[in-house]
C-alpha cells in the first residue's frame, strides 16, 4: 500500500524573518533537541531559509552579538549532523530600552542586510522614538518594528500606524495574528495593516510547537493570501550577514 503525504499549503514566501530557535538563549527553544524539532517543522511547512532573532533585553535576555553568533554556529553544526537541509542566519530582536539605544550610539547592532528588528513594551508607548529612528537611519540602518499589531495602546489610535510609517519604519507582522492566535483585537489590527498595504515583512515568531501548528491554519486562511495581494513582502530579499 502506498501512502501519499498530505500536501501542505504554499507558504508564498520562502524566508521566515522572526523566530527564537537558538537553544537556551531566550524564551524560545529550550535545548538543541527542541531547536531541531521546531526547525524541522518550519522546513516541512515549506520554508527554505530562517532568520532567527533572539531577544536582547536588559536584565532579562542579556544576549550579545557574540553569544548569538556562537549559538548560531553550534545550531548550524547540529543541523548539518542531522541532515536537516535549510539555510539559517541570525539577527536579533531588540527591546526598546537603554541597551538598544546604546547599541545604536555605538553603531554595534546585529542586523540582517542593515535591517534592525526591534520591539516596544506591551504596556507603554516608546519615548523619544523620532530621535531614535533618526539615529538609526543616519547610520544607514533600516528600522523594522516587530509585530506592530500587538501593541494594544495603538488599537484605539490607528492613525499612529500611518505616522510610524512616515518615520520610515518598516512593519513585520506575525502570521499567526491573522487567525486570532493572540486575540481578536490583534487579529483585527493585523488585517487592518494588511489592507492598508503597511506590511513589509512577515514572521512566524516561533517559540514552540503551538506556533508552528497555528501557522498551518494561517497558510490556509484567506487573510494570508490577501496579505500578499495587498503588500510587497520583502522577506526573500533579505541577505544574511551572520
């Protein structure tokens, strides 16, 4: 008897930008076995390249360029030993705090093709944002805001998203937001950003198996195709630095 593998949906993009796959370095993959399992699941979903982005956050995830690149090299070695054929590169997800601001001043940022991924507090809006974006762009970096749909303080002020775009900020939304994984309000804003054509990058934000499982639902959702119809998604144009 011949068993046919169920055909998975086309991911429409071959590069995932935003995940937490380096083992034991943040709140993502717990160990190497967990990393390999998640990466295999992403590969089975159709991804050919992963740009993983460990957190850098003062006092919680005190990662450095050196710790991230060291973990990345070990992960690549394990992927090779386990015959998992997928490209993987590392950037970072910077929390908007003093460490991030100092790294900008020092021109010492882990980036991917000059793109710098950063996130805000979920509780309070950022301060001095205009000055920070100016400093990034003055150093020829491209600011990319992680999951803008998840900042609830913007949900009642949708015009703030247009303002952030006028500053030159690129948006990376989480694909699972499109199917209500985080909440209905987050789903609503993710679809709003998609309809406005504000989305530049998409990411799985994979931390654990529930994220990869939900991605399958996202790929089959009409909002996913609409996202690519309404926006120019730049994931596959990213060039690895690490």
